[in-house]
């Protein structure tokens, strides 16, 4: 099985065959080598030998040895290269690991000879954020087993239900569960799926645990990749359009929120305030504030314009996993590990009420005036966002429900479960209309 | 990067040192004559595609010695299509029968192999393979993800004691991000310990580790939980069993570990077991179960597979040049047992101590104080060859004996006025003291304590349940004092290194949870009684626990009025494996400064006795003589072993645990204070206590506030741990002897020993002789006397010169140490 798949990096490296005279790109050629071979020991978590390679600037800076790490144009006075090429296995980098290939070593050597130039914008940017978007491996033709359904949404017209797969996004017929289309070149796992307001773009946010996070923008019509935003070194867990659809916020395991103009894709602002993963984000009704839910047991509220932290809500005392604005724009819903939905005042963070759920809440979505929650009690709950009344609950899944979606026009609710099953219900009467396993080839 | 280089250089140097030392395994001398070779297991069944078997080849020599030939013998398969061998491990290939041929020198042996079930899948067991693999790589160790809050957002149960939690964490938490069953090698659970993704714990696994394959295959199979009817391990067996003796240079031994399953099957779990050495100076054991001796001595190699723990004791011996046994005197069975060990390890016992050393030593050990000038003189003059035995018997009948030993038990029973009130502590102390004075059998003493009820005033033993404030305190106190087991860990999880499980903890608790404590109308009195109901619930499993004791298991029909009776009755059975051993070891450690098991209250597989035969025989003697504490103490004191000199010889200098010579130790705080008073003849006054009360007779430390005692390690008695009384030296101690007020005032006292002697008209020689006899039980040597007299002559003020001399004597090691 493993031979079919390669991590994006391996694919990337194989693709780049280099001759001595070819111009070597730092972001395309060097940064991926550093990420895959050096960063684990020489990064922010573990700066062995006082040396880090997590940004271009640090890569050039000497470590405890006080020997020049990289000397532009002179690979003989570049300690990092010397250690990579060393014949002495107690000295050679990576220590105790596979030595770099001759090709990789040649790339670094040539890049130094060519002047050790930086071809991205910010020399202090994390390497993960500057490497060109990788081409992801193809999904398996048929799955040996299902995967947890961590993201589900409806197409704008409601005729299709879209789920995150393994290295793909799959579109299914809402009426009969037939597979319609597979969008490839997607990260390993997808945690949020959003259509743009005009329905032309589909955002798939996710990545590979511990290695990559990104939000990929696809053409909804063709499934072609349009752009990649918010690249980080661990998974992106949520992406949300503001109400007018001209901005996209992306957040995840790197604890930051990045706001982009859409579809232009230029980064407007980065907000870093949480101390742990951000599990979910929500825009207010005017596009002025962003709320966030984090594993650091708080929900926070920020001013979009300034990035300023407005309010911190700590009432859950547990990881917070979902967040949404009240239609009145003055209250915020949040939910998580305490098995409850809370709502609280956005002006002062005072709790205004709570609603018990049957288990840990994994996601909370708001579409129109309807909130849906998915939780460990295998149930999707539909809550009136204005009155906090539970309108209906949708049981029947055999495993934790991890994701949910509501389609207003067709009155359909979808729920995805850990065991790979997707169920669709009629929100008018609660009747289950369809169940299928959202994994190609698995019944 | 320079740092990295330095570190690797150090590693190289250390490795080099190890190789050049005892550990470099060589075969026995070429002239050793091989009698036969033996292979373990002698027959092999490999019933599944994942099975394998570590083979162990042992050479038996004509002279009776043995050595591990596992790495040098040749093993070949006669049927490669059925079974293959790689690195002394057999692997199945196809159903059928085969033979392995083993050869070394001119000897051969064969192993019959039956291979079955090669046509059917053998799924990885979550409980017995995957969790064991995580334990093997220390993922769930206390310092890593096994800590209560985990590490880096990833929490495992400590040593996999809670598989339900681990299942959740590994497979489902955070949307199942840790495992990737569509591409198992790209699972975070493997990428992190490989350091392909930054991992705070660094590199912990290699792709070719057996544990890697287990975890990887388990993920590939879809992270399945075990079927309900899967066979579970019931015990493990380690080969070779305890008792193997390896002689330098053949000091390597490969171990193999076999798990027995509930369906009767056997599996080799050598690659998944975890190994540790009880004494890393004596032998090292690597992650593959290869033991390497480093110097002569004994170790318990402790083997852990999931919650199962077994040890194999291995003795390492070597020839010592010019070693000839000196036929040391044998006084009783103790010396026979000690000599057995010394002969084997080639240590020579030291000569007997002098009479002066003996009288000082035995006084301090039995009654805690120094002998008077008259006693020293009389003993020196006594020509009776049995005088040492006789003085032991005499001392055991002295009133100070019971007071001094009540001080020792006062530590264990936490006698403080803070815990049992001022009034209570005197009563409790007198109860303990009387038990020693009357020589109450130890089983009765323990039973009286453990089953005590009523008023703490009229039945002081009931204070036991006053100091043990609740159920948890009872379990922890009783297990440490009477079972020599530190059970605190098992309150929240299975003990990480020992057999004790969380179930055991709460099973023991079910004896004591019904004890009730009520204040009475009388101030400071408490009433202890037992209620007739109340059960213990194990907090993790929510199971109601039956009273449980080690070895016997659940007590099915406990006494309906007082379950403690069942516990006390089990504890004091003659064949109880803990009770007698712990007490004789404690008594031994009191007079040797070191237990046969050390620390004396820490009995566990990972801490074996330094002389198991000795401990067994002492315990047997103790039981057979009706738990007579005076008698066992007398037997110990009368042994030659107790009476050896503290001075080592050329053949025992580096022995610290086999009792070849006496180990000097600092006097305890109370002994030291009494000894200073004895030399200066100026008594210490303790406010609130009768004049003349000795420090060694204080009922509780918090009745007085004596800075000197605190500095020298008087325990506060907050725990039952013997370790609370420390005799580690520190700077404050030195300062006390340099210019502390206590010694200064006694030296300046107008009525002290030397001033009184001056008044009595004694000359300088007489006074110096007196001081030496009081302090170190002997006359000064000529040099010492001359130096002292010269010092007095050089000073204008005679009495100040004598102060100097007395102060100097108090500062000698000979005075400060028991030797």
C-alpha cells in the first residue's frame, strides 16, 4: 500500500533534477530539503547545537559552533554543508539518519556557489509558508477502508453533498449517494469545505498531521486547482468566508488566523493570540470581527481591522471546538469538550446561557438561522440560532459524528461520522433520506 | 554544531572504556573443556505468521561452569522451507516440521520445530502487541506521554495501564490524526518517534525495530481492537531462571521471555519486553535482552511485559589473583551465609574489631549511648572469652534498650504530639517502649497495632489509626511498614515498575475503609471503631473491591465484624513472604547501617537482597523463635560478621554490600547529642521533660525544639519512610562542630568533665585519658598523649588548653562515627 503513496516532498524532490549550471531556487529546492531532513532537530522545538533552519534568516545564522553556517559563494566556508557532507558518521548531518542524496547535496552546494540567494519575500517567514505548493499524490482508486468524515458540505444548489476523503474531495449525489466527481491534488485530510458566495470556488482546508497545513482553492466547475493559501507546518482546521465573500480566514494547528482577500489571495493580516490549536473560526455579520475556538480552552474575539484581541471567553474549561455568531451580532456561540453549547456576550465575554449536548462537540456550524452540532453521542443537533431552542436531533449514526451541514433551500441536513458514514435527513420532518459510506470502493 | 561534536566524542570515549573493561565478552579459557551444549527452547512450536523465537545456546563445561554461546554457536536449519534462522531467532516459513542444528566446537544439539497456521492471518493484538510496543519504546513512560497531562497534547496511560484511554487517544482523538491506516508509514505515531516530524522526545524508534513493525502492521490492519475471545497472557517466564553464575571473561547472557496465554499457548515476547538491571555498576542489559556483566557481584535483571514482571538473578564472578580464603571465625549461621557469598564473589572478611571498638559499637547499637569509664575499663580487663556474647545479653536487659528501640519505631509510627496530641504521644510512646521491654513477640505487636480499637488514651495502640488518617494513608503506611512496599503510585495507576496494580491498592484498602475515627468529649482523646458497612470502589474501573492480599488474592468471606482481623491473620502467618523478612532486615539495617535489602523498607523485584540466603535464614530463625526480637538481635550481634573491623583488607576494599567489613557511619542526631553530653558530662536540658532525659529517650521530636538535633537529621516524622531520617552530612553540621553554641557552652561549662577533674586534683595525663575513654572507649596513644600534653604546656591557661583538646576529640571521625 505504502508504495502507491509518497509524501508530497518526496514527489517534489524526484521532480527536480538539477544540473550544476541550473539556477537553484531556495524556496523550491532548498527549503523542502531543510524541512524534511533538518527541521525536526534544528527548529523552534529543539534547536540542537543552538542552530535552527526554520527560516531563511536562521538557516544562515551560526549556531553554537560560531562557524559561519552558510557563506554565500563559498561552500568551503559553509559549516552546514560541511556537516552534511562529512564522512564521519558521528559528525554527519542528519545525525543517526539517512545521509542526504548526492543530488540534494549538489543542490545545496550549487545554491551556495550561486550566491545563496533568497527568492521569497520575507526572510523571517517560516519555511513551510514559502515553499511552492506541492502536487499531492493521487488518492487510492478504491479505499481499503473508510476514513473519518471530518468535513461535509452541500453544493450551492443542494444537489450534491461534498465530503473530504484521503487526498481528495468527493462530490456525491444528494438524492442517491452516487459518486459524481473526485477532486484530486488535495492534502491528506480535509477539515473544512466551503463554497465561495458565487459558487465558483470550493475551498478545501486541511493538510497532513504534523507536516503541512493549507487551504486549497479549486474551481467548482472543473475541479482544477486555482491557488493555495495559508500554508503552515501542521493542519488547517477551519476556513471561513466573511458574509460578503471577499475575504477568507484560515486557521488551524499553528494557532494563528490568516486573513486573505478573496479571490486575489493576498494576505491581509495574521492574528496570533491562542496558545494551542485553533479548531474553528467565525465572522460576525458585518465582517468586522472574527471569533475563534481553541484547544487552549478559550474562545476569543478579534477586531479584523486591527487584529486586536477584544474578548477572551474561558467558560468551557475544556478545549473549544466550534464557534458561531448569534444573528443579533452581539452574542457568540461556542461549544466543545464540556459537552455544552455556551452563548456569551461579545461586548464583555459574560456567559448568557448554555445548552447541554450528548457528548463532546466536535463541530458547530451556522448556516442562515440554523446551528448544527456534531458530537460524540453519534447525534447531530439542529438548534435555532435566534432562540437557542433545539429544533430536532438526528440520531442513527453508529459512531461519533464529526461534521455536519445544513442546506436551507432544500431543507437537508448532512452528518459525517468517524466510521466514514454520511447520513442525510429531511430537516422538515427529521426523516433519514440517505445513508452511504463516503469512501470510494467501500460499501 | 560544535556541541554535537563534543557529545559524540564523549560517547566514543565511554564506549571505548566499556569495551576495555569487564564487559568485553570473551569465551572461557581455551583449556576449558566443553561437556555438552544445550538449546532453549529444546522444542519449538511456531503457530502463526507473526511468531518467532529467540534461541539460547548454553555451554556446560566439565568443571561445572557454564557460558552463553548464543552469539558464537552455529545454527542452521535442515528445512529452510519450513523454518529459517537469523541472528539466533527462528522464523516460520510454511506449515510443517523441521529441525534446527546447533553446533559449537565438536558438540551438537537439535531443536525440533513444528510450524502451523501459516495460511491464515494473525492480526496484531492491540492490548498485547501494540501497547507493549509503545511501552517498549517508553512512549508511555512517566516522563513522557505517560505523565498525567501527557506531552505535547498527546497523553497515554502510564505503562498502558488503561487500554481504553489509549484506544481513544491513539485512534480517535483529534480526528484520528495519529494513525493513518491507508498509508501506515505516514502515521504521526511513527513519524514523530522516527524524528521525521519534530518530536520533543527525540528519536525513539528505528524502522528495523520489532516494535516499529508491530505498530505499523497494527495501523495497516485498521487499528483494530482485539476480539473478545482473544487469548490473554497470564504470566511470563524468563530464561535463564535465577541462579546463573557467569565467570569473567564470559560475562554475557542473552535472555528470552516467553508469555503464557490463557489458551495454553506460548509466545516469545523477547523483542517486546523491557529490561532493566537492579545494579548498573554490576551489569547492564540492552533493549534486546542481552546482559553484560561489568564487575563481580549480583544483579536482578528485571523483565517487564505489560503488567507482568519477572526477574532473573545473575551472579558475576571472577578470579582474583592471590585470593586465599582466610578461614574466618564462624560464630553462627549468619557467618556461614555471609561467607558463602563472600567466597563466591572472592571477598575476604576483615579481621575482628578490637574490644574497644566492639564495646563502643555494641553500646551505641543496643542502647544508643556510650559506655561509662568504669564499663570500658571493666570490659577491657575481663578475660572471659565469652565476654562479647555476655555483654550483648546484658545490654538487651538494660532499660535504655527499650527506650532506644522505641525511638526507632517512633519514627515509623510517626509519634508526634502534632498528630496524636501531647497527652497521647506519651501514652503511645510508653506503649511502644513497653512492647520492647517485655519483649512482646513481633506478631503480637503488629496484630495489636493493626486491629486496635477504642480510646487512644486507654488503648494507645489505637493511635495507629489516628496517625493513619484515612483509608489511603492506612494502605500506604501498612504496606510500607509491614510489607516493605511503597504503594503510593498504585493509588492512581498500576505501579510503573513493580507488580502492584491499582486493583491491589484498592483491594488492600477494603480491609481498612471501615475504620472510623471520632473525637470524644475528653480533650485530645480519639475513639477508633469499625463500622459494619462500607465498600471500596476502584476509581478507574468503578468495580467494588473485595479485600485482597498478595499471594492469596481476594478474601471471599471476610470477617463480618472487622476485616482487619483477616489482614492481621494473613500477615502473621509463619509463611507470610513479607512480614518476618522485613522486620529482620530492618533490625539488621539498624546495626549495620545498611539492610540486606537496602533501603530497608523497599522490597521489590528491582531491589533484590544482597544475600538472599542470609535474609531467608534470619527470617526463618525469627519465625521459629516466636518473633522474638531480642533473640534475633542477639544472634546478629554475636555473629562474627557484626564484629568485623571497619578496616578493609586488600580483598574487600570495594565491597559495600556483602558485609565483609563493618561500614562506619555517622552517629544519629540523638546518639551524637547524648555522646557530647557524655564526654563533657554536661547534660542537655529539654524544657518540659524531666532533668536528665536523654535525646535518645525523647518520645517525639516536636516535644522539644533543638536546633542541633534537627541539623543532624532528627526526622519530623511526617512520613513512614525510613528515609526521613537522613545521615547525609552537610555544611550546617560542620558549623555546629566548628563554633556552634551547643558544643561551645558545654566546653565552657564550669562543671564539665575536665574542669571537675581539675578540681578533683587530676593531672593532665589523667584528664586526657578520661576524655579519650569517654569519647572513643580507649586510652590515648603515646603520640596523642604527647601532642595533648605539649599543647597544654604551650598555653598559659591550662583549662583553655583542655577545652581545645576536648573540642579536638569531639571533632575526630573516631568520635563522630560508629565504627
